[in-house]
């Protein structure tokens, strides 16, 4: 089968084709997201555009928990609703604004976040929004305009916009920042640490404002021999200048948030308040990282 063969709508009885959904086929081996969406676009009307988590993935945004989800599309109420297993359609009085991405009709970045806000939690939407802002796919003004609409996801988007920060460099940095925000811990992202002679020492994920403590996410790159050696050298420089670095993994953030909060409470010389931890665990549980958040999303997608 030639590599340039387009997707086919209809029944294919020849070898060398993979089934995407009923009546949709791709050349065998062509299962990148963009390839699959070209097949799905064959059953969508001209007003339709891919949106929500599908559009976010196509644009290369970070995502939170890797949850399997349908293909999301938005279209005009005047158009017939395509019905295929694996396709989730939302219809609007006015077709959503869209752009062409790799030849595919994709909702604008702000519209994508507004659509995603129907199904995901605060934590998930912060990860998506930070990525969209960092890649300059939209601005805060765009998001406020989208959040002003009378749409199901608008209230959540309005609540999330003040939490967004384009300085975040990864999904887990975004998650870590929200943990500190939920626990009322003052932080500054991507803080440049300098010694007494103003020589650059490091740029930290989070600085606990008013202290000499740095909190950072330690991902897989920190576990290689080269990454570990570089971290040790950096830590020695920071320690010599009177700074302390605390590193956290994804497990620490999602399941050990209490330790992060209690350690920082001692640093800030404030008493323990369980409401600060409850605010964080509530966000995790309501997100795609949590059982309740996943169940809510799955239930909506099945409907």
C-alpha cells in the first residue's frame, strides 16, 4: 500500500488496511493521531472541528493523566450528528472558530480549553492552559473572552485562568505549582538564584517566597547518570550559597502532598491546618488523576 494513500470512507475488503471505526479505514501502519483524524474528518460536516482533548493532543500540549478518551468534535446545530463508536460530538448554535493544523480543522486554542472544561478538573485544565500559553497558542485575553460565554465549561475556565502561568516548563511543574497554590504557600516559578556577588547559580522550578528553600520536580531526566551528576554539582553550589533544594516525584505530589505542606508549614513557622491539605486532595480527586474525576469524565463520554 503506498505511503501516500488517503483514508477511505466505506467498506474495504482488501488486505493492507486498518479499521478506525465503522466505515473508516487507514492504510495499515498509519496510526499517528493526525492520520486517524484525517479519517474521522471524512464523516464530519464542513462546519465541524476537532476540539477538547483531541485538539490539545494534536497541538502537542501537555496532558495530565493519560486517560483513554474518544475523538472530540464540535459542529453546528444545523448539521446532522455523525454517529460512530469512538466519536463524541457537541453541537453549538454557532460553529466554533477553528484553524487548520496539519490540514485538519481544529478549534482555536481558547475554544479547545473551553470545551475541555466540560469534562476535566481544575488540575487538568491548568496543565492544558499552561502549555497553551507557553506555546503562545493563545493569550489570557483570548481565554477571558472564551470564559465569558454562556457555556457549560465557562465557570471552571474562569476559575482556572488566575492559576495559569506560561513560565511552567512541564506538566508536573504545573501540578506542583497548583499544590502550593491550593495550600496557600507563596511561590515564584522559574526563580533565578544568584550568590552574594550576583553570579547565576541556578534557575529553580519554585522558590518559596521569603525563604531560601527551592522546590523542584524530579522527572526521568534526573535519574540518568549524567542528570544525577549535574544535579549533585548544582546542589553543592546551592548549598554553599545557603540554599536548600527539595526534589519531588509525581508520586510525592499526588500521594504525599501532606508531607510537602507540613514541611513547608514548619519552614514558614505556621501551625498545621488540615484545610490546606484537603484543598489539594480535593483537586487531585476531581481531576483525571483521581478516581472520582475519571469516573465523571467516563460517564459523560459514554452518554
